[in-house]
C-alpha cells in the first residue's frame, strides 16, 4: 500500500521481509541512477534485512558498490572498532565484508578518538567535501530519535557527542551481556547533516514503533521528537510493516 500524508510518501508492506526488499530496491535504484552516490547508513535491528537483501542483489550482479562512498550516522563512545557491539563491526559484518564497496570510502565516527570535537568537525567537513549525502537511511528510536539525536530542547545541528537517553540504553541493552555494558555516550550526525541529505528513507517495523511513527507524522515539529523534523524535508519516504503502520492506516 502506498500513502501520501503531508507530502511524505509512505509504503506499508505486509511484513518485515517485504519492507526490507522494498528499501533495498530504493537503495539499488539510487546506485543505478548515480553509481558514485554518497549513502548515509544506519545500524540497529531495522536495516539488517535491507542489508541482507542488498548483499543478495550484489551477488546477483544487480547492484555495484564499486564507486559508493558511505557515512554512518553514529557510533558509540567510547568504543573500539573491533568491539562486536561497535557500529564499525556491525557494518563490516552486515554489509561491507560481503559486497565490493571500497572500505577506504566508508566512514564511521571514530569511537576511540581522544579529541571528539575535532573528529566531529572533520566528519562534517568530509561530508561537505564529497558534496553531501545523496540518500540517507534512517531507523527511529522508540523515543523518536534519529541517529542518536535524542529528545531535547534544541536540535543539535552537526556531528556531536551525545549522552544517551535512558530509554535508548534500555532499548539497546539487548545487544550487550549486561545493561551496564552499554556505553553511556555516542557520537552522532546532527539534524542538519540529516536534513541536508537529498533523499531520506526511514524504516520502522513492529508494533512497538507504531505510536512514535504516528506522532512523528501527525505531531508538531519539535526537538522533543527529533524525527518530527522530517516533516519539513521535501524528499522523505517512510517504509513500514503493517504493525508499525497500525496507527496511521484504518
Ligand atoms: C542506528 C541509529 C538509531 C536506530 C534506532 C532504531 O544507527 O541511528 O537511530 O536507527 O535506535 O534502532 P532499531 O532499528 O534497533 O530499533
């Protein structure tokens, strides 16, 4: 089912698998149209299926990552890139190790740097220098975060150090042996980095995301629900499974 609400294109797919295939299709079309695209990448559970589909498309010679540059949204801080819970490790194991992307052109905030401010500025500059992000992939936190832009009184604009919300720490504890092992901080692209992307796709699956999806589309734009800012972007596609779309379809 395809909807258009407030100028936002929304695809509602029956299941997580079909949602993942649809998002992989959008990414592969982007690459076909612009082989040297700059992709903004997300981690977490939601895009795992999309990455699996992209690997399949690559193995079937339907997509070529040869000229792709990528920037990940975020990374825990502090964390080593060979730690299994780092997003650097996630990207290698879920995508980069399985396709022909040039790893020298894949960028993830450095979770181990001693000079976070400098690293953040350099990250913004690198995004700027390649001409910005063509297609940004997003998930959404239960609290409405995108990247690790947590609910706040202001929007953080550029790449920055974030203190993670208790809700985020709780939600992400499932990946760690113990909740105390979840890093308390992360480095995240800011709202301006995300909003300057030429196109954005946001994915969500499962009933647990239904309320936040409803609120981000129908609520007012506020830094207290960071994803609500996407109402103001002119090229956003939201991909949902039926459960996540529960409150927006009748
Ligand atoms: C991950 C990220 C986060 C996740 C969000 C949803 O790079 O930026 O915003 O997209 O926390 O996570 P999942 O998909 O695990 O529900």
